[in-house]
């Protein structure tokens, strides 16, 4: 079940260990699928959203180029962001029905990812989703980022 309790979602996450990755990935994928089956499709999910306070998240999104992106984020961080822009109607599975405008970088350099790819550049929607999920790992939530 996806957590909606803001106080709980603000819990900082600890580093994920290599031996924990497969189990957490499986649980996140199952919950993301279940959420979609219930009519609430998502394109990313972070471990704290299902009560696991480890620095791990998954991204499962089809890009505008038609390519499927299946990215696991394990202890990853954004090293640098480029070209901040307004993203309209960003949503979150932990805040059903709530959409806000946010400012995000249109391109980010992700480093220290414990799983392949270990370092990469992401842009557009993919950059937004990655930043969103990494925010969850730091206890930063969608309402915190709302801009008018």
C-alpha cells in the first residue's frame, strides 16, 4: 500500500545495501503495477512510499521517443542540473488527485548510482521523474515544491 501520511514520508532514508536491491525492486514494481491496476498509474515509485526507508527508487516510463526507460536509483544523487524550467501538473501517488506546478531542471547529471547505469544524463520528463523520486528519499514532498 502506498503511504499518504506526510509525516512518515518525511523520514530521511538510509543508504540501500547491494543485497537489499532485488527485494526492494520487486516490492516497488509490484506496488506500481497494483496502483495502475486500481486506476492510479504511476511512472516512478520510491521505497519510502511503501514504508521502506532506504535510498532506492524505480522509474518505469515511456519517453517521447517511444523508448521504454526502466531505471533503478540506488543511493543515486543529482550532481548537477541544467536549465531550470516550469513543469506543469506534476503528480504523486502519495498525494492522490493533487497536481502542482514545480520548477525542475530540464537536464540532470545523475551520479553514484549503485546499479547500471552508474552515471548518466537525463532530460525532459525523465529528469523530472528522477528528481521527484530522489526528493522522496530526502523527505522532500510534492507540496513543498509547488510554485504558482
